[in-house]
C-alpha cells in the first residue's frame, strides 16, 4: 500500500492541479435499461449508433471486454446532443455468450461524455465501471457501475458520500477525485463547509472503496497532505 500511495502521489504532483484539467465528480450515478430489439451485432456497434436517443449521433468508440470462457461484453460510446440537454454522450453495454445474441447490460444517456468501460474484481463479485462526466460546467460524475452476482448484472448504488458518515467527519468531496478503479482507490482534496468551491482546504486524502450490499462504500481515508490553516 505504501508503494502504491507513493506512485499515486507522484503522478498527482506531476499532473494538472486538482479540479482543473482532470475534474472527477464525487457522486456516481448510472442507469440500467433493456436494450431495444432486434439485437445489435458486434459489427454494427463499431459502425452505427444503436438505441439512438441523441440527435446527430456518432460512434465515439466501441470495443469488447472478455469475462471468462466464451462470455464477453461489447460496448459502444456515442456523441450527440438533445434539444433539452445540449451536447451529451451515450453508453451501451451488451453481454454475449458464444455466438448468441447481444443482451443489454447498460443503456445510459445522462452524461456529457463517457469513457471506455473496464472490469475489476471486488470481494462481492466482478465490477463493471463505465466512467462518465455529467453535462455542464460542474463536471459531476455520471459513471455507471454494475456488479455481476449469481449469474446476472445488478446496478450499484454510487451515492457513497451520503453514507460516509464518521469517516468524512464533516468534510466533503466537491469535485470528482482521481479514480483508480482497478485498485478501488481515489485521491482528492477534502472541503470544509466554509471552503470556496474551487479549493478544498481540509487536506488531500487517498480514499479506499468496496462494494457492500450493492452500494459503493468508502472504507478508509488516508491523509496524504495536511489541511490549510
């Protein structure tokens, strides 16, 4: 853990300032819907927007995530806009076994943009993470988390800050931290109630997470830098 903390801190000090070029929101939300029929194909995901909800839709990315054996996840990221919300993104994830049809796992259009999804393991199962940033200047988190348990995918409640209680001890995370999803870690400044929105004055912390009973849960805070006095 000490080595990992040193590497993470070094990357942060070498990179852009918190809350500037790499804003990461503090609250994660996602949506799980059924895919429309007929089922798309892996080739169509690379060429054409499916489940079109965005005007001017274009395919921003597509790919595959192997799970085990002949089971895999296919994904598509979309760019476009709506008259109501302006510029935004779309994310679709499908599961396929062998040469069978693609079955919907995620269909989300709440974010301003999505990034390529990834898989990581937690104690309670295989976790699918699709990072997303919300529309607007606030750069809120619109990431989607799903966990595979008992042969199916279930949405993860990502409102972790609402449950942090004594661990945060009155402090807040107002911008998206630097997420390290494979390690279930995040690094972020912490805000006191009276701090300005731009700048957290309660120090810099490394946050550890797990998925407990279907909820993204903060399990530990390790301070990396002292608070401003």
